[in-house]
């Protein structure tokens, strides 16, 4: 956690220290409380959208959810086998996504602390993970395997590889991805001077509408496959 993190209303700041704790402070520097429980240094943290909860990730392979009001440990999220690199809440605050050096991304239920699904596909440490505004998708990125991947949250299915090794410079490059506020675009940043914007869809209906505008006729089996739509038995299957 190299940089402080502000609460959504800007009134509070999270700062990690060498004592394996996160300190909640007012913007005037007054400390409200310390969140103590991790067994190693904290690497990442974030507020829930309403500012009532905080999630922290650590080198101790765990994430923890805390109450902003009283500092209570609401849930301990255990399952990763290496240090955590990124944590984030969903827009409704009901789920948390965690990324790790163990090459997996995991989605958790906040109220129970239960693991909902594991996203497997990256071959190296995952640097970033973020929910889309609808909560239906997660975008992840790894600077080591040099890929950006889009996932369906309910099933954990990988929908697409948005950027692959052949699209990034051969030299080591920091690759991250993030949704726009409305979820209709994904920005992929590679290295120091490359930004790529990709269109995304927040519902199957949005995707179908776009596909029909691009191809104003019934889609062929191969086109349905390209847009990640279910097969239509009456139209046959894609032979490509």
C-alpha cells in the first residue's frame, strides 16, 4: 500500500505502517483508530462505496474487512497462497474482489466472509482487479503474464482476453486495467506511453443491441460465437 487511500467523501485517510496495521486518520492528521490483525505488512486497501467498511490485503496471504465506525474485524478472507496485490468492493458493497501473487483472483461475500468463486487463467501474479459498475464483471491485469482478462462474476467464467502478450511491448511493462464510471469502456495501460480503450457491455441486452447495430440481420453461428452469445440450434454451429 504505497499511497494513502481516501474515503469516498474525502473525510478519512488510510495509511499503512511497518507495524502491519492500517491507521484511519482525519484529513487534519488526527488518528481515529488502528486496524490491527494482519501478521505481515499490508499491501493494499480500500473503502466500500458508502465508506462504512474497509478491506485490507496483506503479505500474510489474507484480506480482512473492517468496520470504519468501530474498527471491528467484520470478516477474514482466507484462501490465497501468496501476498495480496489488490482489493476492491463491488458497487453495492456486498462483494469483495482480491488479487494475489498466486495468480488467482477471488470473489467473496462480505457479510459471511465466504469465498464465492476463484478466477483462474493468469499464469503469474495479478496486479489489478476491479468490478464493473453492474457487479456482473471483473477485469484483471497481470504485468508478468502481460494479459488483461474479463470475467463473469456469477460463474467465474473467463469471457475474453482483452490484451495478450503479443499486444504489449516485449520489455517488462506495467499493465493495468480499469472500468469507466458507467462501465461502457475499459482502459488498459501498458508501459509508460500506451493506453487502449475497449468497449464493454453491462448486460446481455446491451451486447445484443450493439451486435444488431453492427450486423443488421440475423447473426451467423460464428458471429454469435464472436459476441459470446448462446448458440442458436436452428442456425447450426460455427465451423471456424
